[in-house]
């Protein structure tokens, strides 16, 4: 455990876990790590320090953020908080590979990296004040990376922002963004640019010192993704024709999981371009094609 501010701490896991310690020796967790093993480690760490897990707030339903939920819920009886959209995925994790594959998924996608163990979400929360054990937290809606992504500001003024921003180190390792909704991500970047908090903490990247510079880096990455997508549809192409060109452009590693995650981001970019009338989608010769609106008349 490492101190952030006041009663706000964090656990240094690959997907960092936030902690708020209540005076009565109970605590709130923000996310739960990638698997049951991380849930066990969290439970062991908190018990060793004499704390009981009272509540668990999930920023979103990706497996590396809620993989320990089920174990912690069974071990401690903690109440789980999430947005209504993310709760649906957490209680029915098959929806995650289903959403990526658009049908009952091939068995290879039913894996621990995409499907966390199901848990029960006791409290579906929206933006606004959240009262837990006599303390006031503030919930922010930060969609884009996922449809119902939330952030949580603790009473100490620390914002746990989940994956709404990607750190510069992570962007240098993997120069790409996983996005579900480009328009919402742009709104989230604008919100974070103007927010007044003492500290912003990311699940992948930790405490951020220069948030405005980081937001600019994320914005540039998103702009580059959109520009690349526009370039790919200077001529009519299907998504499947675009994907290897996108992978080559950003030099991305690809396995079965990554293929569908990259395809999802490409789909989000195409949706944004079509919805803002920069591109069009149509059927030609039994193929679903995308093309810039200023291109050939279709």
C-alpha cells in the first residue's frame, strides 16, 4: 500500500487498485485487479492491516479491473458499485466477448483476459454525490474507453480515473487507444481538462503530475487514429480490409484478443466519422463499405 493523500491509498498492481480507509477500520476499494488471485492478495493485505472491505467501486467492467470482484464479494460480503451499463457486463460477462464478436463468441475469446467471473452489483450509480459509511465521494461519468466508464473522487480530492486516460509511458509502449465511443471520449477529455481536483490517478500509469500535458497526448493519439481512419477510407473499404493496414501503420502486436479489440476501436472511429457526416457506409456487391463523404458518389 502506498499513500496518495489523507486516507486515500493505492495498491501497486498491474491494474492499480485504489483504497479509501474509513475511521471504523473498514475500507472502500476502487477496482479489484485482474483475477481471483489479485482479489485474494487484496483481502490478505487489508486483513493484515486490520481493515475489512466494506465496498468496492468499479470504474468499468474490463476484466483487469473487476477480475477480483467475485472473490472479494464472497470473502467479505462487500457491496459493489458500478454504472448501470457496466453492471450489466459484470453480472453477465459473456456479453463482453459477445459484444466484440457480435454473436455467441468462439471459445478462444471466452478467456480470463476478456471474461471476469460474474459478480452481483448491489448499487448502480450515476454522476453525482455518493455517500458510503458517512463519507461523501463524487462520481464522474467518463465514458469513451467503455460505454459506462466512471471515475471516483475521494473525500481527499483524489480522482481515480480508471482508463479514461492512458499514461505517456503506456502510449509509448502501445501507441493506440482502445475505445468504445470516440465522441464520448472527446467529451471526457474536455471534462478532465477543466476539472478541479488535487490529484488524478490512473489504473495504468499511477499518479499524474502534468495532467494537461497528458490530456494533450491522449488527444493527439485520438486525432492520429481518426486521421489514419480517414486515410483508409479515401477509397471504399470494408473494416476487415482496413484492420491489417491500421495494424501496420501503428506497428501493433496482434493475437486473437487484440484483433477484436483493435477492430472495436476501428469500428468506434468509423461510427464517429459516419455520425458526424464525414463518412458514409453502404452496401455494394454484397460488401459493407465505408468511404469519406467527399469521395465517389454511392
